[in-house]
């Protein structure tokens, strides 16, 4: 036994390395496990409280760039608001003529951004609202311009939001003009990438890409970005579409959480389940 | 007692890292204060202390930065283990107070960032090479520049 202990002590660096590497690999594998969520909620509360005390300090390197971008965006937005107002009136009148009801409005919860981590590895924002306000993991977060991301974890008073510029971000999306579907993800740079779009389908530079009806997390028709480039993927029937995000993620100060009506969703699921059970019973009877 | 002080310094640096990285980030890259500290610790205390502190502080950083749990822990453990081969008890004080400290910080930061981004880009649309070059190299350089501050402090301490 003593010789064994001596051996371990003689190679303690290697023993420690082996144990720690094994532990790290296990943790990486369990990263998305639900058991980790209470830990995430705890850190969201701690980091949220700390960040809310320093949120007023600006990044001096980013201020000049932000100012310039804001001015040009303000001019663009002013003309777009006018166009959109006219379009809204037209849309409402046309819907009345066609007898189509207006789409139900989402239940939005406004929240202030109290913390931001915008570096290469984690692009996240901390919101001033949490589970006490009805926010839950995976709820969509938007601004008036478009999609920001989804809720990653919550504490009582804070919510940590995973932005579009995040390795884990995926969204089912469509080209608004032609309804061509694809999956949007982050490519690691200042742009997003839309995959699984067949080469034969219609998409052009400048087209708006928004969330599709098939997304499990995001409501449909929320703008994500505009098409910057279309490139064929080698040895594939698909093409790679590069998107310029609509929202400047590094400048978000206010956001809205799209609240899911859990009771309604539960009721819908139970009705669907009941319908499936009835159909199965009828099949068995036959 | 000495190790408790090290742990306290490490925790303070993690809080600084989480809070300050947004304010001082340049082109998306921010300095790794925790890495500078564990490089200093490894040069001063040796490979074993480096491996233990790399894992422990890396894990706490993973928890507080809401990153991939275990990614910082793994990259910092391996980076400090490799750095530990350059440990020399007789030369440690001299290295901390001279330019070799910066070289060691740069080397460790490059290894750490390469490992971290390797884990980070797995299973995503992000290209490892491009991402590691764009942010890993910039982050390693930024960390080395910030390491000049403790270097100057220790050089000044020797002068008096």
C-alpha cells in the first residue's frame, strides 16, 4: 500500500491530469443535462445581480462605431416606418376584404438588458426579468426589429438569453418572399448562415429571412436577417446562404420575451393526445 | 494559508473576468485574467499546483460564464500541465520578473485558446481554424499585453 501511495505521489501531476481531464470530459458530455439547470439558475442570479451594478459602464472601443451605425440606421428606419405604416393599413383592409382574421398578437413581456457578454465565445444578454415574471427556458426573445435569441436559463429575477451569435443557436427559417425553408445557425463571424436550401429554389440577395412556422421555440415571421450571399455547397444539392442579422446584437438595450401560454399549450397537447388515442382505439376496433 | 489566498485571488479574478470582459473587449476578444494568474501560479509553485488551479479556476469560470461546462477546466488543466514542464524552482522568481513570463503567458494562452475553441466549435457551423485564428490568436495577444501589468508590478517590487 505504501509503495502504491509513493508511486502516486511520484507521478502526482500525471494522476491529477488524468482525473481532471476525465472529469472535464464527463462535464462536457453532460453540459445540456437537466441536472445542470439548478446550477445555471444559481449562476444566472449571481451574475445577473453583479452585472446589473456595472451595466452603465460603456465599452469605449465600441462607442464610436455604435454612434456611426445608429445615425445611419435612424435614417433608414425613419423611411421604413413610413412604408410599413402604409403597408399595415393596406394589409388590414385587404384582410377585411378577404375575410381573414388578423393573426393573434403574441404576449410580450418587456425587459431591460442589465448585462451583456459579447465576446467571441459567449454572446449573451442578461434581462431584468426572471421566472417570477413567467419567463421560462427556451422562450423566444425579440426586439421591435427582429429576433435576438432564446432564454438559456432563469433565476427568480433575471433571465440569461442566448443570442443568435452562439454556437448552439439553430432556428427553422424561411425566405419571406418565396417561403423557401432552411435552418439558420451562427457561422462564427458577424453573419449568420442558412443551410439545407436546395439550389433549385428561389432566393435572392436582399431577401428577408424570418422564422418559419415549423420552429419549436420561435413564433413565425419574426425577421432574422437579409441575404448577403448565396454560394453553392460543393458536392451537394444545397446551397449556403449568408445572412446579415437584422438586429445589431451588440447594441441591444431593451428586449421583449415572447411568453408562451403554458396552460393553452398543455390543453392543446392533451387534446391532440386524446385525438390520437381515439383514432388508435377505432383502428383496433376495426 | 497561502493556498487560501491564491483561491481568493482566483475567485476575484473570475468575477472581474465575467464583469469586465464586456467593457474592455476589442473586436470580440477579451483578456483572460484567470489564465495570467494560473501562469504565474504554475511558474511560482510548479506543475501540480498549476494543474489543480487550472482545473479548479477553469471550472468556476465555466460555471459563472455560462459556457460549456468543463471546457475552460479542460483547456486550462492541459495548458498548465504543459507549462509545468518549464518549471524551475531556482529560476521561478527571476522568470516572474522578466520577459520569459510574457512568453510563457503567450504560449499558454495559445494552447488554452486552441483547446477551448476545439471543444467550442464541435457540433456547430463554426470553422475551427477560422475561429481560432480570428479570436484565439487575438485573445492570446490581448492576454499577453495585459500580463505586462503584473510583470511591471513584480519588476518594481524587486527594484525596491
